[in-house]
């Protein structure tokens, strides 16, 4: 989930702050039936009819074979040149979606980015902004919540692969089911009826242990995708994004303490950069070893606890380490308080959920989970890419956090 939410400190801080405030795929079987040349009985001599029909039978057999060959070529889009493979990206203006679109364009695919007319953080991007954001891609506008919009705009031309980078912005209950499930399911449903061959899903590693509403919504869609049967899939479950653990960089630079839960060693993650994750997602478009797979993925560095992240940051800034430990029990108290208040004031339901999110990231690692043993396994969490956390922290300390905006997930003063 850190794939699209804030980190341990960010999510908990958020809970506190909210508490306070080319050609159609699969030539139709009907075409093949029409080409089959079935001749109804006409009452004439059967042998004579068969003899006279022999050349026609051979022709129709050849026709059927041609149809099958054409369908096979059409279906196996992975054999085509990238420029002849149309990839539709839904959720292109999100944090990871932007990098995915640009990576796919760089690899030469025929990319369609399907976005809202007012997209981006808090809907600040105009249509013109979005078009400028994605040179080399075709930008189309509509709504993933409207299947007719998907059908007539996003899928108006044949699509080979759909890449979904859709994710709820807040993690609230209604928002999670609306985006993480319904909107994503709409995209899958229309993809299937339109003949798309492959669906790449950006999910989250935390769905392994679903205690939160957005995790349940994501897991439900994963199940639907795996059960579809008529479309292959790659389910990508990243650990933490770099931006998810960046929220306290400016605070530490100002000499303030690093906020962490307990002793800072309750949970760990292998964060991955947005560029490396986009590259991995683009690999899923054609690589055979990623077909019909659930793919947990982290960055190339070792796993870091919150305390280790803090120590790395203090080392890079050269400032003396200062920590502000927060008891996990504080989150339990907030959850209980908001659950009680939500019974009287339903609008506070999400406040309790945000507190649960905070506790989850304070206590659960973003690593592969061994359910049988109840442990998280760093060594079983694959690493990918070249961008290390140390390099990211060093760059962010010197250059700032431009491009790492959290929007609705911003806490600790970050925007």
C-alpha cells in the first residue's frame, strides 16, 4: 500500500492531522463460421455434391487456416514491434502513472493516456496541462467510473494491453471501493469485451495482510482479475515509494527531531523509486515470465526500519540524531475514539480508518509476508532497479522534494 499511501510517519501524521482537522483482437468466431463453408443438404446426389464441392472445401479449409493464422498473429502482440502495440494507461496523472506513461513512450509503444479533464493533485491539471505532460502519448479524456466513457473514448481503437495505475487518493472507505475496486473493475470489464489481451495492475504489497478497507478493495479486484480467464495479467505489488518516506526530510534539515513509533524498529520496507517501478511495470507488458503472476517488488537497497531511515538521513545532513518516539498505543486510543464518535457522526468514519492506517504502517512491514509463520521476509522480497535510498536522500537534501508531492496524503508540512 505504501505504493500509493504515506509512510509510517506520514500516514500516522495524517491520521493525527485529520483527527485535528491497431486492429481488432481475436477475429470473431462468427467470421470463422462464415468462412467454414458448411453446405446444407439440397436433395441432390450426395456423391455428386461432394465431388463438386471438393475445390470449394479446399478453399474454405485454406480460408479457415488463414483466419487462424491471422488471429494467432493478432493475439500474440508480444511478437510485434512496440510501435504496433497499443497500451492504454488508466490513472496516468498519479504519482506512478506519470512515470509509467513516459517509460512506455520511451520504449516506443503506442501509448494512450486516459485521464480526467481536471486531473492531478486536487484536480489542478487542466486538459492542456495533461497533454503537455505526456509528449509522445495520445491523451484522451473521460471517466473510469463511466463504462460508456471507457468504451467509446479510451477503447475506441483496439487496445492490446491495459496498465492500471488507479489508486484512491485518501484511503477512506468509500473512496477505496470507488477507485481501487469499482473504477479498476470497469477498466477490466471494458478491456475484456474490447478484446484486450493483457492487464497490468499496480497493486500494493500490504494486501497480503488485509486489515484496512483499501486493502480489501484491492484484493477483491486482484481476485476478479485472476478469475477472468480470458485475459492474462501481471499483478505488481510494490513496497514503499521513495516519496512515502520523504515527508520528514525538510523537518530534519531544520534541526527538528525525527518522529517514529516505538523504538523505530517495529516495521521495515525496501523502498523503490518511481522510475524503477515504472520500468518494472513496463517490463510486464511483454515479458513472458511475468504473465499470470503476482509480483512483489522493492528497490535495490536492503530493508530499512524507520530508525535506520532516520540514521541515514542524519548521516547525510551531518546533523546530530534527534528522535521523537510516539507510543503505538496512541493510535489505539484514536481508533477507539473515532469509532465511538462515528456512531453518532458518520462523517468521522474515515477518521477512524486513517488512524488504523497509521497504526498499520507503524507495526507492519512492507515486505513479503509468510502467513504460515506470521513473519515478514526481507530475503524473499525481490529487489529491482538502480536507485538507492541513500542516493535519493542525498539528492533530496540538496535539491528539495520537487516532484515528490503527496497531495491529499501530505503531512509534516509537505505539500
